[in-house]
């Protein structure tokens, strides 16, 4: 999993929460770096912040899908308003998790999404 968020403290906190849940292959602080890292590292899943400098999450997700259509994308944001569903669809993302939900719910949500994405991948194979 590639973790993308412009705030280093947030990336560190999420990385600590995800220890034992998945393997991180890298971290990026903006969308442009994320696209480059997807090319270099080929992660199965990208955990991607919606609001970032250089390229926002929606633009980054679309760019990642162009270069690596099989890569799954999960958007994350502190904004959990009703319009976020539209952003998820616009970006072509595979899921969304709110950063406001607390560490236990956050990791459980990521676990569920990863299990679902794994099952979907297995069904396609």
C-alpha cells in the first residue's frame, strides 16, 4: 500500500495505525509524487488524501488509473460531508474512509476494504 497525505504527522499516525494490517511500500506528500511512486513501486492499493497541494486526490486518482488501472484507490479525508460520495465516483476510487472516525474504526474500515478488494481481485482472476 502507498500512503499519500500532505501532512507528515497524519501519514505517520496512519502508518502506525496500519501496522499489522497491511504492508506499506512507501509514502508521498502530494499527488505528483504519488503518481511517480505508483510507476516505480507498483502498489496494489493507494490510500489517498482528497485535499493536497500540487495535485488533489481526484486528479491524482485519475492519473493513477491511467498508468495503473489495476491499482485500487481508497480516498481519505477529514471532510465526510454528503458530497464526498460524488468525489469518490468522480475519482474512480474503490472506497472512502473518513479521518474523523477514530483509529479503531479507521483500521477496521481499511481492513474491510482490503478484504473486499482482495475478494474482488480473486473473483476476476
